[in-house]
C-alpha cells in the first residue's frame, strides 16, 4: 500500500535542461605536473613509480563517472589532455589496473543528480558537487 506519489511535469523546458545538465562534469588541472608525476624514490628496490597515487585516483574517478573500461579510460584521458593542451603523460590501462589494487581506496559514490567538479591541484584530488567548490 506504499505507493510512490507521481508528480506531473509542467515545465518541460526546465525539466529537459536539468536532464541534460546531469551529465555535466568539470575537470580542473592546476599545477598538475607537480602532483601527476611521482617523486623520486631513492634507496628502494624495483622500478620507480612514474605516476603518483593521486594521478591514478583521478583516473579512477573519471572512470567511475563515465563508466569506462580501462582501455577506454586511457584514450579518454589522452583526448582530455589534448583538448586542454596539458602536456602530461597518460598511464597505460594495465598500470592503472595494477595501481588501483595497490591504492585500495574506495571511491565514494558520486552524485548523479548534480554537476560534479573534479579538481586536481597541488593538494591532490578532490571531488565536489555543485556549489561546494565555490565556498
């Protein structure tokens, strides 16, 4: 007997604009090179890391937003960097997969109803909903 109430849409123009805006995402790269590449790790055995944990986390957030496979994520990052004229190397999909397991950080569920801002700056990766980054 718990029937969900139905609402009649009266303003179709605004409704359609809101549906279109659901797919809005803003990606900011500020001083990205200092955080994208890993710092030198002297006195450690094995191959040094090329990409920082924040870079891998940023890639995984973009993957979660767009529901991309890893190979598609690699090409998507390449195209974003080309459009933004950001001269950064893009990690291979196998490296993203391996490092994702090592990072082991759960991605919090991103809001599907509000625009999302992904900010990648010298302090790391942050995800904001509409209005949070303005504060």
